[in-house]
C-alpha cells in the first residue's frame, strides 16, 4: 500500500466496538465523526482496552481495512474531549509502534507559503 503525503489520518478518540467491520466503521466515520469515508483518508479506531486498532480507508474502487492486535501492552491512544483528532502519517506510525502521538522531542512540521 502506497500512501500519498496528501492523505490525512483521523483518530476516533472514543473506544469503538471492534466487532464492526467495513460497513459499520464507514457509517461511524460519516455519522459520528462527520467525515467522508470515500475521501481516501485513513480513519483509525481503538477498542476499550486499547489493544486493537483498525484502520479504514477507501482505495480507488473499494474499502480496505487493516487491523493490529497487541498480545501484550496497550496503544497510547490520545485523550480529548473531541470525538476525532487529525494527525500525520508519522504520528500514526509512532502510535502503532507504542509511542505517544505527541513526542516531546520531535520536530514540528513547518509549512511555508512563499520563498523570498
């Protein structure tokens, strides 16, 4: 799977019932997160125990679902009062490796609109 740098990653911050598959998760994206499941962006969900992550995305002509289950430990899923958090692909990799989404010593992304 090749992911364009334009693809966004959205975390559903509240725990999700992991019995849900593509149809159930795509409905959650549209109804609860108020986002377009056909956008091609990645939508990540975690269970209550924070041991399972599912990532849903639409790829040209159909949905794909990726899952990771930890045999030991938990994902360091962020907490917030909002229902969804947008992160970068780098932060998703950190999360899947067991790190915090906001690394204390990581360089922040810089974006410029013009070159002088």
